[in-house]
């Protein structure tokens, strides 16, 4: 093999690595991004409905607030699941 053949093979191998890394980066961005969008929509909906509920029935404020924090925690957990899935796709 001469030096030009080795150079071409090395460039082809590098191009494959760039493609794989680009796909991994896209997977991480999509996993984290969609998780963040979903969590943002869910949290906004939860707090909006809590405000509506408390204005309609102020005497239920304590019970509504406890349920609100449970919904908030579940939305955040879904975000972290999306982020972890993106990280797994990136590193594996």
C-alpha cells in the first residue's frame, strides 16, 4: 500500500466516525428536547388548572396543592426519562 491509499482509508474511517457522532448528538438533542417540551407543557397545564381549581373552591386549597406537587414531580420524572434515554443513545 502506498501513502495515498492509506490516507484515503483513514479519511473514510474518520467520515464514518463523524456520521456516528452526529447521529448520537441528534439522539441526545431529540431525547432531551422532547422531554423538556413535554415537561414544560405538562407543568404549565398543572399549574394553570390548580389556579382555576383554587379560585373555584378556595376551601380545597390544601388538598389541591398536595396533588399539584405530585403532578409536578411526575412531569419532571418524564423529562429525566427522556434525558436518560438520549444519553443512553449517545453513549451506546
